[in-house]
C-alpha cells in the first residue's frame, strides 16, 4: 500500500523505510529489485 501511494505521489520524492528478511528470495522480491535496479542506472 505504501509503495502504491509513493508511486502515485508526483509533488516530490518519497523515502520508504523497508525492512525485509535477509533470507527472502521470493519471486516478488526478485521482480522488485529488477525494476528498481533499472531506475537507478
């Protein structure tokens, strides 16, 4: 929900404080890191 709100917010930038399990190797996390990685490059 917070990620969706941050994505819709266009008046500035958003900082999300996200805590994930270090052993999380889920497909959803892989997709997320792939998408975010493309934005950083």
